[in-house]
């Protein structure tokens, strides 16, 4: 059974009791002002109780203008501290590490949601997003760091920086979206500078044992695989983070880029020197066989998304029965209610083809 149920010691000091993390999942359940709702509290603490060694929130926006979807959890103001403190304690009470994912949607923020044009590394006519000044980029970096400090104050064990899926930090990584001429544009070293400066800031301003992760995605949204491999290589070599979370969409696929085909996309990241930084993946890990295959590919932990929606206790079920058969989609709304999803989350999942029936 590989090492799925063995602890994983992170370099900053925290210990993961097993190799299961709850992936950060959009669920649209928070209040309109970003405060925590009872539904979101229930959904997340139920996964902590279900055996996940680390329970991660949905993407929590670090600026009001960075909101990416309705009902998003906020971490951009002290008004969020009461709910965040309750959530951190509720997760930790179940012997799970509590982590907030820090996020800003950039040009993917709907104008009707944020009440203004979205922002982006550069002007983006297609979305109507306006480019940030150098000072505004520096403020963005500062707000990510302040959000990490807020998470620490609320009692969370750590944070993950969302640098994936075409959101603002990934927009900086894109050589096509990012047309800047200052220190945040041009070379990949410059384009990844917001990420490296956020990492430095969190490390210098939060306690030494505060858990720090980074999420990257190597394809789609105008990023290029060689760039993301380079970013991962540099970040891993620097050794300032505890874990790198690669969101692959499909953990066993080959790259889209013709020049990189012939082997798995994952293999380009497992071959990188990572020292004592842990490497994990998310992407279509739906049953015990796929989880074991992923671990056998040379990673340190797995992140479950849809599988965790369907089974709040996937880790406990797999520990009890290595061959347990997860339920298959579509599932009923009542099934999802029993698994701890609120009505807003059920409605959101109904938009995923074949998920709810």
C-alpha cells in the first residue's frame, strides 16, 4: 500500500499524518462579503473528520478586486478573521492540518462581481482588464503576504500560494499575457518575481514553522511547459517552500506540447531535484488504483478534488479497504447533501457535466 498512510514531515516542522490532502475546491458557499458561512465550515470540517491529513480551503481572495466567483471565501480584511479563526480551529480539532489557499483572479475576475474592470499584468483588451502599475504590483505582493499573516493570526497551520489556472500569478508567468517592461516582465525570472517575493515575504514575516506551499499548472491559460518547468526547478532549488502542488487535470497524461510528448507530463516534475520540498499532484485521481499509481510515480502526496466531494471520508475508506469502489457519477442532490455540500455548492456542481443527476 505504498506509503499513503505514513506520515510526511515538512521541512518547516509540520507533519502530515498521511499523504492525503483535500484539493482547494471552488464551492460558492461563503457570504457575499467573503465571510465564512456555516455551509462552508460544515463542508470543510467534514473532510477533516473524514481522514484528510491536510484540509485546504477554496481559493481565498487577497484583494476585493481579486474575487473570481460568487460566494468566494475572503481573506483580504480583518472582518474575515472571526470566521477564519473558527474554521482553522474546526479543522485542527479533527487532527488535520488547516491551510488557506491564497488567490487573486486578475483578469478572470468578473467585472459585474467586483464592480470595476479587472486587473492584469498588462492591458488585456479581450477581457477589458487593465494593466497594473509597478506600485500596484508591489501592493499585490504585499496583500498576498498580509493575507498569509492573517491566516497565521487566525490559527491556520499554513497557506498555499495559487500560481495556477490562469489566475493573476499565472498571468504574470505567461509570456503572452504579460507584456510588462519593468522588473515583473520579460524573462521568466522577472515574470516569476511576484511569486518569489511573496514566498520571501511569507517566510520572513510568518513564524518559522508556518507551512508554505505553491500551486502551479503546467498547461493551458497561455503558459508554456518549459517556463513552468523552469519555475518549478528554481522554486524547488531555493527550498523556501514546504510543498509544490502540481495541478495536472489528468495525472497520467502526456504533455500537449509536441516537443515534450512520449512520456508523462508528471515525469518532467518528478525528475527535478527537490531536496526536502514535498511534491504532490491533483488531476483525475478518482479511485484507490489511480491513487496508488500516482504515488508509485514518485510523488510525496496526492490531492483529491471530485473524489473528496463524493466521499468525505475517502482516506478512511481506502485505509479500511484498499479495493473500495467509490460511487460513480451522476449522483443525486440528496447524496451530495449527505456528503456535506450546501445548496450553493450543489447548484455549482450541477454545472459540471454528468456530476449531478
